[in-house]
C-alpha cells in the first residue's frame, strides 16, 4: 500500500474556506516544517521525499513496487 502526500506546506483547503468568509488570514494554517517522511519512518513505514519533478516517476514506481506500506512526500508550491 502506497501513500502519496502533496506537501504544499500549508493547509490550503482551510485557508480557502476562510477566504470564502472574508478572512484575510487563517491562523495555524502554515505548516512548514512537518517532515512526513520522518513521521512515517517513526511508525515503521518506508518513505521518501521528492523535491524535483524529474524524480517523481522513479519514486512512484519504487513505491508501487514495494512490499508493505510506504509513503512518497511530494513537495509542491
């Protein structure tokens, strides 16, 4: 089983919801610094981080071919 996280370093869905109600800022929605790979490894799950789009295909192929659970964290802007 593979998990893919598109990490944009913020809780954009909640920010969008706040904008819908006229809030310019929504406190607590900037999530820079969460290391999802380290969190996964702490639970015994293999993980890797992809920072360049050129590495994404190889990371996904490896994850989907792997045995057991694994995580691919994809940094996006």
